[in-house]
């Protein structure tokens, strides 16, 4: 009697074996394959079954690539600086350093339960000085390249986290981390000039094998638009207002001008009569949050009392202020064309401003406009010399015409803003800058990095706009690296994204004290071939990483300019209809499931719950089915391992079909159907084995190999049962299917009578038309009535007999 499947024994044994003899070794001959997980931040709540999902997907993929002859780079590390770690530490009342170390140890233990082939020699931790030395080094390089600069500006401020935030960190007007409503605060900031890379970040999306959805999100975020700036002279003054428009073709329809309340000219346009109202409006807008302004139900605004001259026809147009115009986009001023823009239409209707239609669908003017005509298609009307032109054509030509006429110029605009890079918090990389009264901002010399984060007693955020570091006099007071005079250190720290923007480069050379990464190693092992993680990073982390990589490419650190060739976003696991999270109390811990069913069963069940790219609802009960399957598979192999049975044609056929099906599903990431495929094929093998009295060893070896990326412990154990001493990963390769052997001798063919399906018959693959018709008629029997007028045979598919 063969031994029964005992997951605890098997898993313990193979984990031990893999430690002693690693299965993924770089012999310098194999091609590399870099499969990367988005590294976790070590939170205190630990891993749940939702976290497992992504790690299982990446491990299955890594092991599959190993069996395809690759040396796998499959590292893991900790994104441990920043708000999440610090907020947790504050809540628990422990120093972030201590909390982080504890959490890392805990999560590492939990991750090891997955039995992924991580190379722990490559581990990195963003809070390790040897790591953040290079995070600071990149900043210094950017500073020297003019890409890191100081600026006093109103920035997004989270009153709960008591820190500034980047635009990307503000989601629907709220803090991405804690959900508090974000306000504005005027602060001195460090900025990174990501806008200098806007075009490359946009254009290079084309070369990425990423989900279209994510590429679109990045594209929209960068938001390049082509249009024109048009100068409107202010009536009775020598000043002009420059507006930005993507629709210069509608210039004849511009019946008013609107400035953002923050616009530098806003106050000055007021007349004696309007002064009070204008100032009140400006003040009121400054107290409204951006989200309020964007989503405000009704348009508000105030007439300044001044007029501008539309340069194309010399008409006087009133100048208004309204907060639906954003101060920091375009020029902060717009020309309003109510006939063809929804917001302008609403505004004009509310304030009784004339509406002039300039684009007409079939050349016909709309009698009673009840809404804006927003399509760009149509011919120009009410537009002087432009009448009769196609608006779509004019839209492209107008910027140049305006340039020629001398009142504007062609321009490109981006939604992307420079990156607010400083945080007024303790738990981050100190920004390596010294402020000298004589020399200004001076970078800490590269050979003095890392600039260590000092230990402090009080790391609570101050809320004053200063980081807690500002309180440590002996740290703040230093000398200027340039002139040696007394100077002060920068006390802001970097945002949590600083380390994660480049960590994937460091894994492969994590102990290098001289360089960020050795050039030869980088050439051999980078970039990342497959990146797996959640879709929540579609803009933030992925955009920042692309920016950093392009910069490091520009300064010669790496010779590629895109970090992640392929991207896969796994869906989230939910429970009771909600995202799994500790605060919702719906967390399912893997611990008990691993104990009861084993790691292999849980790995397979994680994939079985649904298409990996979609969200899925967790139900513990399903794991039982996977576990039963593994037991049946185990018994099939154990019972027949040494039977000495010869391969039969049927068995070879079934084996090849399985290779084909599993491989194609795996290649297209249909991982849930891989698991259901295992179950279906297993039943077929059991049935056929019963029928023919046994199963041959090559078939057993094949099906064990197909399973091993998914259930590595069971796979390894059964490989040994089949008589192998070496690990399956080092002693075999992924099976290839044989097209010929897969072919069926007989195929199912549908029989139709007068086009209606009547029967299905089994015929030899190479049956002649005559024989097929004879068989079909036989199958139809009494259903065949009338005089036959046509006999159609579509080889291998359908026979249709037509009668009258
Ligand atoms: C005239 C016009 C006529 C416009 C029309 C649109 C339709 P994107 O694609 O987003 O670049 N705009 C310009 N600056 C703005 C600001 N700071 N705040 C709010 N809106 C602003 O859109 C550019 C269009 O949005 C511009 O073209 C401008 O309105 C508006 F039938 O100008 B348009
Ligand atoms: Zn100095």
C-alpha cells in the first residue's frame, strides 16, 4: 500500500531540501528572466489570503520559466519608509525603527509559508542606510542636473497625516493614505522636475507590454494636449490676457473670458463698482478645496467690470472670474465658447451672456440651443473668413494661422505637474541638502552619503509644516560643504515613493558599496521582464519608477529606459462583498488553511478562485475540492509509479493534449482554468488507467512536471517517487506537446437535415465525403424524408443533407 498524502511531512521535507540545495542557480549560461513582485510595506497586520494571490501568481510564473531553462531573478524586499509604516508606529506607540524591524520579521516568516523561490540573498530594505545611501545619491544627481529644485508654493496638505502630498497622492480630493480631506498649505517644497520627461513618459508607453487600461491611465495623467495660446487685449489698457485653448477654431464664438480667482491679474481688473464683490469672491474661492470647486453643483462667478477685445473680430467680451478655471493649468485663463462647451454653456446661461454658434452640423444653425454642441464635426458659421471650412481641419490649422496673425502661438500643455517631493515627517530619507547663507542650497558631497536619519525621542509630526528633524539642533546645525561656514541641514524628508522608484535595480547587486548597481550586472540581469502587483499603483509608483529609470539611463547608470517590460495586475480578493482589510474585520488568514490543507492546496486554491486579473470573492469551502484533487493525483502517481506499464496510444494522446492545454492556458495567464484543467485531466487519466490496467512512467513524469510550478512540494515528492534523486527543477524541462500524437483518430461530426442539427456521429479523421454521407444518412434514419437535393460535407465539422 502506497503512503497517503501527508502535506505537513512533504512540505517540511522539501523546504528543508531547497534550503540545503537551491534550485535556482545562475550558471552564467542560462538566459535570465526577472520576475518581480511589488514589494510590500511591512504593516503590522500581516498577510492575508488576498496578499498571497499576487505572490503565488509570480511564483508559479517564475517556476514555469525555470523549467523553461531560465535563471530566475525573483527577489523580495521591504518598502519600509514612509507614511504607512510611520502611521502604524504612531498608532502603536512604538518607534518606527523598532516597529518596522518587527513587522519585517513577521511578514518575512509569513511569506516563507508560500514557499516561493525568492532569493533571500538579494533582499533589500529601503530603510537600511546602505540602501538609502543610493536613494539620496539619486537625489543629489537630480539636484546637480537641475531636476530637483526648491519652491514656495501652495501644496496639497493632509491635516491628519500633517504632511504635504504629491498630486498623485490625492485621490478624489482625499489623502491616498488616510482618507482625510486634503487642504492647501503654502510651504517651501522640494520638487522633482518630472515634467521634463513628460513626452518620453507618454511616447514610450507604446513600447510596453502592459494592460491597456494602465497605459491609458498613465497617458491621461500626463495629459498632453495640443492647442494655442491666444492674447486678448484688455480694453482701455496696455495689458493682455493670454488664454489657453484646444479649440482655436471656435475663436469667433468666444463671448467672454474667465480667469481663475488666483490669476495674477484678477484683482487688478476690478473697477470701483466691482472691487468689493471681486475681492470677496477671490477670498471665498481660496477657502474652498479643489474637490469642492471641481464638483460644485452650480457654477459661481463674478464680473470684473473689465472687457477684453477678441483679436479675431475686435468685439468687446466681458472678463469674469470663476473657480471652474484652474489656476495651475494652461495659463489659468480661458476664452469661453458657450455654444460648444458644456461648462461655458452653463455659465453663460446662468449669467445671461450671449451664445454664438460657430460650428453647424449640416450647415444649419440651431434655433433654440438648450445645450452645447460639443462635437468637433461640422462646418464653420458666424466666423468671418473661416465660414464654410471643416471645423476638424480648422482646429489643426488655426494655431498656425493665429501665430501668423500675430496674436497667439501654437502650444502643447500637460496635466502632469512637477512632483512635490518633500514630506514634513520623520520616517523617511533625509534630503541631503545643506542651506548656506552664502552659497544657497548645497548638496551633501557624495562621499558623505548616506546622510543618516538621526534617532529622535519625539517623532510625532509637528503640524507646523516643519519636520520633527527641525527640533534636533545638533543635527540641523552643520557647516557648508562648499565654504565651510555655519549652515543648516534641510529637515524635510523624502516621500515613501523615493525608495520604491528604483529598488528593483538594487536587488541584483544589493551589497555593492561603490555603485548603485554594477554596470556589468545590470547589463546581464536587468530590466524586469515581468512585474506583478495590484492595479492601485497604475499611476503613482509605476510612473515614478519610469521617471527614475529614464533619469538613471540619462546619467549612464543603466542602459535601458523602461524598467518593466511586461506588467500584470492581479485582482483583489474580497470577502462579504468588500475589499479584505483589517479595518473591515473580514480578513482571512492563511495560517489555518496552510495547517489544515497545506501550502500546495492553498496555492492552487488562490488561483482557482477566479481569473487572476479580476477581483474575486473568497470562500474557504472551495479549498476542500482542490485538496481532494491533490489527494487523487498523489494516489494515481503513487499507485502506478513502479507498474512498468507500457505507454499506449490513447495514453500518449491524452498526455499530449494535457501538455497543450495547460501550456496555452498558462501562457495566456488563464490560471484558474489551468487548475480546472488539472482536475478534468486527472479524472480522464484515472478513468483511462482503470480501463487499460495501468499508466506508463513517461506520462506520470509529464503530469508531475506540469503540476510542479503550482504544487511544488507534491511535485518534488512524486518526482522522487518516480525514481529521481535530483530536484525536478534541475533535472527536467517543461514538456513539449507533439502535434501528431495529439490528433484524434476519430472526430465528432454534426449531422444536419435541412440545416437543423439532428445527430452527432463519430467518424475517422480522414473519412471520405462519400463515406461521411453514407454514415450521416444512416444516423438520420427515419428523419430523412423527401427527395435529396444537396449533400454538403464540411470536412471534420458538419454534414448537411438538404431535401425537398
Ligand atoms: C475654448 C474652447 C471651446 C475650449 C470649446 C473647449 C471647448 P484639455 O484637453 O484638458 O487641455 N481650459 C483651458 N485651461 C483651463 C483651466 N486652467 N481650467 C479649466 N479649463 C481650462 O482642455 C483644454 C480646454 O479646457 C481649453 O479649450 C479650455 O477651453 C479649457 F468648444 O477653449 B477650451
Ligand atoms: Zn556655503
